[in-house]
């Protein structure tokens, strides 16, 4: 089963809430600065500027909806080889 790395550029995130609205299983508001981050269950790295997580294949489509909906293009997804 494939896995995917999700990277949120929190430096350009405007905390609009769209990613959380379309894919709450992967994204949530950070308690540190209010900006988008990968949920703790899948998070592997978090600081003020970046949130990185690895999600299972079954959440890929959900996460891609957030990528497409993000107005600042702050979210990227890549397959983990």
C-alpha cells in the first residue's frame, strides 16, 4: 500500500480553514499559530513554518481535495517511495 508525504508551508498559509473543511482526517488548525497542520496521528514534523506528515493511500483523494482548494497553494503531496 502506497504512502504519501503531505507538506504544509505554514509561512504562506492564511488560516482560511478550507483544508480542514474538506479533509479533517488529515488537516487541523495548529494551537501554536492557528495555521493549518497535519493531524497528530500522521504528523512527523512540525514547526512554525512547516508541517509534514505521512498519510495512507486511502486518504490521498481527501488530501488532494485540500491541495486543490487551498487559495495560497500552501499544501503539497508526493508519493513516498
